[in-house]
C-alpha cells in the first residue's frame, strides 16, 4: 500500500490521470489509506470527466483532512467539478474565488473558468464582473484574449439591458458598459501583435449604440467600419465570417452616404459592394428592395448585433 501511495504521488505530478484514477480507486478501498488519496482520486476523476466520482472523492477528502492540509488547488478542483456538474453554480464560484484568494498565481486561470461559464450561459454582466476581478488580481499582465472577451461581455451586457428596457420602462441601460467595452477593445487593438478585426468590429457596434439619434446621424462608427474593410479586403481568401463582416461594413458605409451625406449614388455603390460579399446583406437588400417597390426606406442603424 505504501508503494502504491508513492506511485500515486508520482502519477499526480506526472499528470497521468488515467493510471492515477485506477491506482487511487484501489487505494481508497483500504481502511488505513492516507486520506490524501481521496484528493488524488478527485483530481484524476475530474480530468477523466468522471464528475460524480470526482465529487464523491473530494467530499471525502474535505471531510477527512484537517484544515491545514487543504490546498488552494483542492478548492479549484472542487469548484470546477461543481461547474461541470452544473448543479450548484453559486457554490462552484465561491470555491473557485476562495482558491484565487489563497493563491493569487492561479487567479488568471480561475477567473477565466468563471467568466467562460457565465458566457456560456449568456450571463454577460456576471462574465464581465469575473474578468474585472481577474484584471485586479493580475496587474501588469496584458491578458489580451481575456480583455477582448471582457469587451464583448460588457457590450452584450448593455445590449441585454437595452432589449429588456423595450418591454420594461423601469430598466435604464447602463452606458458605462459601453465605455468599459470600448476601452478594453481599444487596448486590444493597440497591444495586439497583429490586427484583430473582431475587436475593431465590436468597437463599431459600440459606436453604433452611441449614435441612435437618426435625425442627427453622426456616423461615429464610420472609422471602425472602414478599418474592418481595410483589414479584411487585404486577405486573399476571406472566410465566410469575414465576408459577412465586409458586407456589414459596406452596408454601414451605404447608410452613412444615404443618411449623413445624402449621396445616393455613393450609397448605392456601397450597397452593391455589400451584396457582392453577402447576397443576403440586410441593409443593402432593404435599400434595393425598397427602391424596387418605390417605397422610401426607413432609417435603420447599421452594425447592430
């Protein structure tokens, strides 16, 4: 049994979780085994996606171990197991945050887990809050991927409030979400080693949200959409998603020419380009369909998601 326990110590450090689960399961059946084998069994079962076994093992470990033997990583695994099972998100987040408090070096990874979980549930404000805690714990780190998703989450949090406000007049969308989103995405644009067009694209969407007075359409998203066009048309073979991005940007430029500059020939040029990249591009189709039916098109806001 002592040899197997030392072997389990080796396996957990080596990351051989398949063998570790086998060895730990065998050891756990001994009444005299060291309690830490339940920790190892919990880790291994989680890594092998055997979440019920992982939960049972870590429950045993926490019940048997003295407080000084509990490691920050134990809380990390417990929280991840609870997230994976989806049964108690509140307890999962509490355990993960406790792990981050006890070991700040793991904060990036832990808050990324929390934010990713909230994003998967479309809980954008909660995801953004998790990223904010990550940044507080990780001063000096670029974390560009996380800042991009923070910007997207903050933007979507505002959009969620805007949609809810249409049916509930008591809800007032918090425009600070847009400020936070734009700041994060601007940071990504400045610091990224190579351009990330999605950051520019979302900055365009954010600018759109600030330009809702169609009787005084300023077109403040125009520089962002122009940059999207520059970045994506430079590619030899744009992906389907990139083509849609180009079409969307051209659609906005068509709106700008039509409603801001009152330049219909230029607007039609932009709309035509939009359809070249996406035959179903909304704003271009709307314009030409309206023209064909001799119906004056209503003012629409481009780029809205």
